[in-house]
């Protein structure tokens, strides 16, 4: 299996992976329920309302860094990469959140920074929950 970072160097693959990641995020947000789900949906609505195409823009900007963070974990797999990523969901979540934390810290957009700050406390559990679907995408694109 090639690295995800190498795979997304191809423009068509990058565009398809971006679309799939946006769809994954939208699906995950829509599936949330209860009080925490309401908070997530409100924060997400704030972010989406910042400008048209905001989510796609963010995913396009983060995807190369995310790939670089996930590739070393995927490379450790001695068997099924997808299963390895799922078994290491906490590490995957930590790697991705380290990137988004740094981006949020540098952001000049107060609304985005505020929305991220409100959601950050529960972010790891939500990212860990999506790792199985994310791992499936990674394996699909890094073949």
C-alpha cells in the first residue's frame, strides 16, 4: 500500500478524497443527537455559515497534513491497515487533533476559533468514533 500523502498528490485523487471527507464529516455531524449533538450541530452551523464552501476549503487545507500524520501509524501495520488504524483510534485522533489545535491557535477568525474551542473538549471521542469510516477511506485511496 502506498502512503496516503503520496496518493493525494494526484489531483483527481485529492479532489475525490476531499469530497469523501466532507461527506463523512457532514454525515457524522448529522448523526449526532442529544445535548452534545445539539452543541456539535450548532458549532458546525457556525463554521459553515462563515462563508460558502468553508468546510471543503478547510478539508483541502488539512488533508495533506492529516495524511502526513496518519501515514506513520498506517505504516506500522503488519497486517490489515484498516484494522490497525481502528485498533489505534486514540493515536489517530490525537495526531489529527494536534493539527487542528495548531490551526485553531493560529486562526485570526474569532468565530471559527470560538466554535472550535467550544467543541474541543469532546472532540477526541468523536474523532475516535469516526476512525473506522476514516480508515476505510484511507485504505481506498492509498491502494
